[in-house]
């Protein structure tokens, strides 16, 4: 996953809030039914360094996990990757139901039950959810850059929109201001300068078509 589309904040680029928004191409995905093991490297800030590994596959237990590299961390709940929602805050202080983890953290797992009509026992915070957010802390020389990743699970006869079994990381965002909290789902907004510039361009175009 070497190609990403990045929309930057500040620096006269027409964005504010200090938020970097990324649409990865291709979009990394996981599947609890992948034969063997699938490891995908995630480079959050595009510096060529792997920040997280998205791992999934089938063995004795079908599983998917997010593995922080270096000092990076992921938000967990009850030892699983937390399924966060819009508007929650990711920072040094978290809602008491959440914890920071530097260890490999399971997104979901499935144990196949041969003698059960259900087919298997599934666990994880994304079980039965069609989408959700994973919170992370990108740590660089002891400095924290907080962010989120958005996961969706397309429905279908085999998937049923269950992000505990199959998910696609569609996009992510993080604060480029050190040690600054970010709201889940927050993205850059056009700055006043950018809006004024867009308005000036529109006025010039209109003047060209007015006799």
C-alpha cells in the first residue's frame, strides 16, 4: 500500500484545524476467511515507515488484528480493538471504557463449531457492525499524533455487513499538531482564506460571461 491520497491542513494549502486526511489506494482489508495469513503494512503519514500491520487469516482460529509498530498504540476495549463512534475524543485521556495498547490487538475472531447450527462463535467489538472507527496514537520521538481509521463492511450473501468478519479501511485522519486530541470522524475544513479565494475566482468567471 504505497499510494495514498493526502489532504493536508494548514501551511497555506487551504485547510485548517491541523488535520491530515488520507484515502489509501488500494484500501487495505481483512478477512477472517483468508487462507493462511495476510499481512498489510499501513503507513499513516506516508513517510515510508510501517506504523501498523493489519493481519488476518485462518488457522485454528479465524482472526483479524491490528499490530502497532514501534511505540504506536491503538484504542482498545475489553482487550479488543475498540469500535469507536463519531464525536468521541481520542487523546491522552480517553473515556474510561477505553484503554491504550501497544500490543497486537484483535479486531475480531471466529471459532468454527462443527456441532452447532450457528456455525461458529464470534467475538470482538466490531461483531455485527457494518462500520466503525479504530483510534490510534502515532508516536514519533515521544510526541503523540492522535487519529482514527474508518472501517466499513460491505453487505452480501457471505459477509452480511459484519465488520467483525470482513472490513475495509476506507480512510483515516490524524492531527499534525503534537499532543492534540482529535474527534472521531473529524476531517479538515476549508479555511476562510480558501473560501475567499474560491469566491474571488467565481466572481472573475462570472464577469467574463457578463457583456
